[in-house]
């Protein structure tokens, strides 16, 4: 395990949250695979770009030989019982077919690999993810016994032009512990000062 992977997993275990601004080739796939086990998740969702979906399934199969991981299934796997992770592409999440997928599957942990694919909050996938996370948080606040839905954005290019691109990712992952402001006017002022 690389030091950055160990540090990320320790941080996730200690705080119950993680934002991974980790560069290419630094091991985000292993981090995402182990997070579900570290947090004892029952229904995990791994979001990846469409061109990386099959590669992710293949790499997960290789990692399972050396690590204790939850089984990873494609969406066409049919009915699966027991703790597991489903892999879904951002492009699929944007389609009408998957409009109600999050509410039906109800993942307790969503890991967004290459999270910059959620940079546009007004896109269908952005709306669906952030609506689900806000609703789950509201439910957890109303019913204290219910666990929080964890959201983990992982990307080496989360901030390309503006902090506006990543401030809501930090908020969804860290909530009140986010280092960025959570009010739109404050985010705009920070953008004027820092971008």
C-alpha cells in the first residue's frame, strides 16, 4: 500500500469522511475498494466514467485476490443479497432509465471516482446525486438512529478553474466540516478573491 492510500484510509476510519484530491496513478481504485469494508457498508455505489467501467470491474477482481473486499457487481447482475457494491457510470446515471435508481437501491456509501464528472450541479447526474444525499441527510437528522449516507469524491483534477467546481463536493462529503463556505453568496466572494 502506498503511503497516501494508508493515510486516506486512516483519515476515513478516524473521521468517518473523506475527500480525496489524489493524483493519477496514486491508487484511488484501491482506496475506493477498501472504503466500503472500512465503513462496514451494506450497499455501496461506485460511480466511474463509462470508459473506465469495465477496467474497474477487472481491477476489482484482481484486488479481491489480495484484499477483503465487498463483491462488486455490474448493474445487470440481477438480484444480489448480502453486502455488495454496484458500479454505475456517470453517463448511465444521467439517463431516464436510472432516474429513480438511487431511491430504489438506497446506497449507504457513494464513492465518486473521477468526481470532476459531477462538476456541473445542474446536470441530471449532479441533481440526482446531490438530491439523494440531501434527502438522506435530512432523514438521518430527523431519525437519529439512522446512519448517514457517506459520499466520497476522488479526483486528481477536482479544482481546474474555480473553487465553485468543488465546493459543493466538499460540502456533500464533509457537511459542516467543509473548508469552503456553504452559502452561495459566500462561495461567489471566495471565487472573486481566489480564482
